């Protein structure tokens, strides 16, 4: 057996045994690309949640002032 990484799309509202659930998601390759869609029957207690990635640093935007003046209409 080998673990797989899955991007969860939704938790399905299908009847299950107590403590289990169905999830829909995409299996991810090592580079993060989705390679297959999966419906999985899982026990949430057995899932390992990775740490979320840190948000990307944003560069400050520089704004150019707008030239204002009289406008001719019509």
C-alpha cells in the first residue's frame, strides 16, 4: 500500500456506517497536478491533513494618479 494525496472537492451525503464518510476529490501527483478523480470511503480519524501552504507574499502596487480636468460631453 502507498498513501495518496487528494484535493477534496466535497463530502458526499451518502449513507454510511457510523464514523465513516464518502468524499469526492482529485488524486494529486507529486507536483500538485490532479491526475485522477476519486470517490473515497474513508474514516476521518485516519486522514492526515497537511499543513496549509503559507500565503504568497504580495508586492505593493504603485498607483499612477489620474489626470483630471474638464470633460466635453455630446
